[in-house]
């Protein structure tokens, strides 16, 4: 980096349900989100690979300002008339104020009983204003292109102040559509310039002309209304 990064410890996870840290045949990950120089962000835990994929896709969207994990409990009654509490895997907060709840489940494990559970949770949560809509997310809902780009965006998230300023200037001067390679060459910081452009895609300052995996050959254009930082 061209500037010193001032590390700050992340705040604890906001999960209202414990996330397993280890287990046989079980994926779990704890990452830091919302962090930047001088700001520690939050620890964010995922109890499955599916949750992790959904979360990084949501975090990569320019209009996402936060994602909170394991929110709840929301009441539902099972077929035996026993009352339970459901915890949402993701609560995605958008820049326009929408709160989108998401429940991750492998398609093979989506049964009628679970759909009935989600219907009750959805009705309760929408009626009391906890969220605006609830989505069931399976592996078929995650676009592989979006997932690839989300992983790249997460890997390029750390600010590089001098390079970012140069990238902003190059983008401000660009006319029409340009390739990422052309803009990287104009920034003249090598791979750091490419990563700075990826950050500008994340904030909505530039956007892909075509839906594709972000690459040097990708065409981008300026988008005047940047959404998120």
C-alpha cells in the first residue's frame, strides 16, 4: 500500500445465535466486514459455505450498506403445534432503507415443513417491520458470475489512498466505455490500479457494461451516482 494502514480491532459479531466454530463435515468462517483504515468494522460469522457465498455477494452490491447475521428469534409454530424461534442467516440493509431477510438452505434440504416455517417467519417479520421481505436462498440462486466478482471485490477491498485518488481522477476524465486494461494503464500503478478500479465497481462509481467476470478485458463506464462506500 502507498499509505500506512491503521489497524483497529473489529467489534464483536452481532449474531443473536451462536455460530459453531468447528465441527465434522461442517464449514464455518469468521471474517471482518465494514473495516477500513482506522475503523475496525465487525466480526461476521457464517455457519455454512452457502451463507458465506450469499454474504459476500450481498456485500459486493453497491447499494448494500450492512449485512447482519443470525437475527432473531422470529416465532413460528410447527405441525405439532409447538412454538419455536427462527434465526435469519442474513439481514441485508440497503442504502434506500430496505431490509432484506435471507435464509440459506441447500436445495436438497428444502422440505414442505421448512417452507411453512419461513412463511410464518416472513409474515411476522414483515408485519412488525423487522424486515421488508424474506428470501429463501439455495445454491441455484447464487449466480456464479456474481460469486466470482464478489470474491474478487472482497479480496480488493483494502483502501490504497494514493492509487485510489489517481483512479478517481482517471475515471472522472474517461469518455464513454473503456476496458479495465486501458484504465489500469492510465492509472499507471500496475496491479494496484486494477484493484482500485475493482473498488470503484463496488462503490458504484463505475459499472460493467456487460454481465461478466471482472477482467482486464471488461468494458466499464462511469456511473455518476455512486451508492456505497
